């Protein structure tokens, strides 16, 4: 639904990124995007920077960041985040129409919402952690402007490291009202947000192999870096629940350049998991990936073992929603009444393009992917449409809950700007 004349009480979602454009650019500022592009070509230099960043003395930096209370920290974080977004968009960073459909404006806005929900009234989160989590979580995917997801695992510099380099170059241009210690920890959190249980093995220039360890989540004494873990939590919350089926479906559009795209989709969209002995490493199907996510959202998994406070409850509810979606895919004859089957394709297209990713890229991806799905056998088509139908209802439920919670907590400046824009017609992320 295109929205104009926004209802300030119910709509959260226009592109804050474009609404924050403004100001006069200097020659140096205009060069920022190109400076990052050039720096990323120097893979050896990037890897050296990341190795130095990952051994940041987090404890010493944290001691120098202090706020009297969480509300003060939150207000300051919102002010600075807005300022950073304005500087970036003024300097050539287009987050709305250049990101891939899985990481576009929908993911950005939901990351903001999930940040607010995660930090709300949690006594286990210190004000300094609130401050650092907010800024880093909202900006965590800035590196996607340079690193698309297809083939990322073969690149020397993944999007999280590229994001840290973007922020590093930004801070050389403008300190953004942050202390040196805060700047270092924001870079640290963005650079390490991409979860990995294993070191990254990189074939560097000259053919040598470099092994770069994962970013540490704890200090040498086992104390959790809460702000760092919470940034990962924010990202995970949009990779769970009713959202992820839509995001991963659109993500498959990134493979459109393959000569065997139709054949690839016929395997990827098989609605029943294969026997484990028949699976090929690195070629997980959509249903297999979703089941893997649903079974790793607990403290017994290395993926989630440090979850605490609000994250535990929110994640449990999101996992329950994901399992309901998976059940609908597996049992469409039970989950989906015959009376709605005729309209499911149109309703799915509307949901994907209004809520999951309302960008131009998202709209193109939804159209192409659903056209391919419509051409598949009924057994496959109806299974996924049943899952999407269940996901739409659960997403609406999440939206109502999120809107209610956000109305109960103090509004920050970024939230108000998300509600108050008038420059562009918008799509309602909270369906």
C-alpha cells in the first residue's frame, strides 16, 4: 500500500536515508564513496586493518564511555546515528536502491525496530552498551554497498569487514561527535557482526594463505562484550520468525545470472528436506536452511549461546513463528484453506514488495521469483504459497506487537524522523 499523508501514530517506514539528505558537499566529501572503493581493492591493506581491529582493547575503551542512564545514552545514540546517515547519504551512499533484496530498506527498518525492542527496559544492559549497540546495529550492513551476497564466501573481504572500513574512512573525514574510543568500538562491532564459529581462511595477494580469527565476543576473563553480542542479536532477529522466509526467497534472486537459474530454483525450492546423506555441502535448500535456523536459536548452540535478557524471550517467540511457517510449507493441505488459495500468489507479491523489501530491487526480485514459482509443479508452488500465507499473518502479528511496544517506550529522535517524513511516498514496513 503506497502511503501519503502519513499517520504519525502508525507508520514507521519511509526511507530515513533519503530524508536525511542535505548540506553542501566539499570536494573531499564527494570523494568518500570512491575512497572506500579504492581502499577495498587493496586486499592486503584491508586484512591488516581487520587484524588490528579485532585485537582492540575493548575493556579499556569501554571504561572511557559513560552515561548517567540508558535514556540519555539512547537519545545521544539516535542523534549521532542520524548525523552519520546524513553524512553517508550526502557522500554518495545509496542504501535504498543499491542493496540486494535481502538487505534493503526492509531489513534496515526492521533492524532499527529490533534494536529498540531489544534495548527497551533491559536492566542487564549498561548505558554504554545501549549507546554502542544502537549506533552499530542500525549501521551494521553499511558494507553491503560494496559487497553483494553472491560469492561473498570467496572474497577476501566480506561485507562486515567492508562495513568497518567504510566507518573507518568516514571517521577520518568526520569524527561524528564520537570519542576516539567510541569510534573504535563502533568499527569493532560492525566489523565483527557477521557470525562465524571458524577462522576465515583467505588467499591473499601473492598466493599466500592468511588465517584471520573471528572477532572475540568476551574479554580474557570470560566477560561478554554485551554491545558486540547485541549487534549480532539484532541481525539474527530479522533472520528468524516470519520474516526470513521472505528474505531468503528474495535472496535467491541474486543467482539470476546463472545459466542454470531455473534448474537451481527447482532444487532450492524443493519443499521437503533431503536426507542428510544426499545433501551437498554448500548447496542448502531453502527449507533446509530454515530448519537449521529454527534449531540453533538457543543457548546450547554456539550461534546463540550468549543470549540474555530480552533477547531470550523475543528469540523464542520468533522461533515459534518460524516453526509455524515451516509447518505450513510441509502441510499446505492443512494449513491453508482452499478458499484463499486462489489469491495467495497476489497476496504474497504484495507482502514481499510492501513489507519485506519495498525497494525497486525488491519489487523486481519478487516479480521474477514468483513468476518462476508459479511455473513450478503444484506440489512445490502450493507448499511455498502456503508458507508465505502463514508468514503474512504472523508478520502482521509481529507488527502489531512491535508497534504497541514502541508506543510504550520513550521516543528517540531517529524514531520520530522515521514517522515524520513527507518527501517520499512510502511502503508500510509494519504491515
